[in-house]
């Protein structure tokens, strides 16, 4: 992929991408080794060629050490025909989980190719002027609150607005992909997944790592720009038809833009800030930046490697984001029981709506019920999966001598919870499943999440490797 352009690091860094899509960040010396290695050159010739291209002399022993210690374990240089069964991958805690690609890269590129003219300066300026004019007109003449209250009692309107809102999320992801393509990159797949507890769509823009700052920023803001275009299209539809539920869609697009502009978690604003500072994945440096602020403690190597300007930006970002992430997880933990109860109630109501719609032959009401059931279950599944990941990180931080014991105790508690639920609530019959929905959902969700987690770890071993970079995936909520 080449040198990382407009970098905020003191030393030049280079990026390579394995055939499985994982990106690694390397020093110049390691990058030259990867470039010169063709599988047939003797080690002494390889070291000599790298020395000629680098400002540093590289001996045969040093080259062998770099290959065996850094390149081969990360799957960046294979010296035999047999590849390892699993390769280490970057796996940060706040990454997208349970990803399913809906549109393959080739399809995405065919879709966004004709959309590139939307990024011409004149078109962008005209779209922003149209959005400002639409907002001014609506603020002066219409009340979204009144329209929203009327929409609640209109199942057909709910379905229409919901479908258009989902299409708007897809448009948001296509905006990222189009911005990437316009800047000269090659967008990857677009799909769906779960981020912490929320169902989301994502677009894989890992190829933007090889673009300059301007190109990366074009891809960063492309999603918000297409959300604005979707709001303008909804406004034109409202002006032509007078269909008031479209006003709710316009409001939803503005809410999407405002949310994505936040530089927290992995919203679009996070990538904008990362690219302005020239630091790949600023969120991964929050913890070392906060640790480096402790008096008397030397800066973490990942912070020391930054330029003074980038270091100030990352430290300020860490002071804001660190407490925000802690507060977010705290709120999720405190509200987990209420979330499970609300999901169970919403799922039961949605199932009742489906049954009623089936009997009355009302497909619109049935679609609303299905959506309610779907969106009631996804947050619970995401919560259970995130809980498993957090517990896994805690267990891995425990000394090896105690880790097996902790795992056995945790597995015993989980199994005991399920057995107690099945025995007391079902076998004895003191309470039926309907009155024990929260324990049922929690137990089943934990077991499913644990099974998915174990299966994913069986497929891909987790390793915390400083060279590996998180994929640049933009999320549309």
C-alpha cells in the first residue's frame, strides 16, 4: 500500500495488506524487506538489496531476526509453501462484531462509479445550499413534533418512513464508498453488523489508508454528505406530494449527521479527527495517552512516536473520549436489566402484532410487528456478545496461573444459572416462561454469544500485535 501520507508520526510509516485484508503498519526497514522478498532470493542477497535501498546497513543475521521476530509471526512473509492455519488480526474492543457482507466489493464499485460526479465542487455547493434552504422553510412553516405524533397512529406511514430510513443508512454507506472512489481508492464490501449493542451498517474503506489526507477526508465525510442529499431528496418529495411523514425522515437524516459528526467511538467524526491529526485509528491510542498523563510516568511508545502537534491532539481527544467511553459502558451495564425487559416486552408486542395482522390480512401491520421483533432482539444479542468480549479481556488480564480457575468458575456460574432457570421456572412450574422473559432472554443470549465467540476464536486466533491496524469501517446507525 506504500507510505502513509500526511502522517502525524515522527518517523515515516509504511502500510502493507495481507491477502486476507488485514493491514499492517511497518517501519521503512521492514517494509523494504517485504518488498524485496520474493521467496527465491538467498538471505544474504535480500539483506544486501535492502541495505542499498535503505540508509541503514542490514546484515544477514539482522535480516533473519527481523523476519523471524516480526514478519513471519504476523503472516507478512512466509518462507515455506505451507501457510499457518490462523493469522493474528487486530481485534480492538470497540470494533464491529458479527459482520455480514451484503454487497461485495465488485458490486459496490459498480454502484458508486456513476455517483462520483456528486462530489464535484459545484454539485456539493448546490446540495448544501438546497439543504439550508429546505431547513429554513421547514423551520418556519412546519412542526416535526406534530407530524411525529400523527405518524405513531399510521402503520403504513411507519413502514414507509422506516423503509426510507433504512435506505438512507445504505445511502450513507454508499456516500463513504463514493468518496473513497472519487479520491482514487477502491472501496470494499458494504454489510451489516452489531456495534456494542446497536445493529448497524458498515462500509469497508480500508483502502483509504493509502490515500493522502485530502482523499481520506473525502471518504470520511462522504457518508454525512449523502445523508444530506437523502434529506434534500425527501424534502423535494414532500414539496411535490405534501406527504407529511417525509418530514420525519428529514429530521432523522439530520440526527444521523449530528451523531456521526461526533468524534467519539468509531463515528465518522473519529475518522475525520484521526485523518486531520495524521494518526491511524486515534481511538486505539486513548488508553496509552491517558496512562502517559500520570505524573512521573514516561510517555507510552505509541504516544512518543507522534509529532508534538499530533500528540497534543490525541491527548485532548483522550481526555474527552476516555470518560465518555467509560460512561457509555457504565450506562449500558446499569440499564442492561431494563434493556432486556424492554426488549422482551417489545418482542412480545411485535409477535402479537404479527399474529393479529396475519388474522386480519394486514401486511403493513405485520411488517411493523416483524421490525419490532427484529430490533428488540438485536440489542440484546449485541449486549450479550459485548459482555462476553469484556469478560474475555478481563480474564486475559489475569495471571496465567489463575486464568484456568477463573474460566472454570465463570463457566460453572453460567451453567448453574441456566440449570436453575430451567429447574425452578420450567420443571417445578412456579413461573412460566412468559413471566420469566428477562432471565430466559439473558440466559439464551449469553449462551448464543458464548457459542459465537468460541466459534470465531476457533476460526481466527486473537492476538494483540502492535503492527496490525484496525479496518476503517464506517458505521451508519
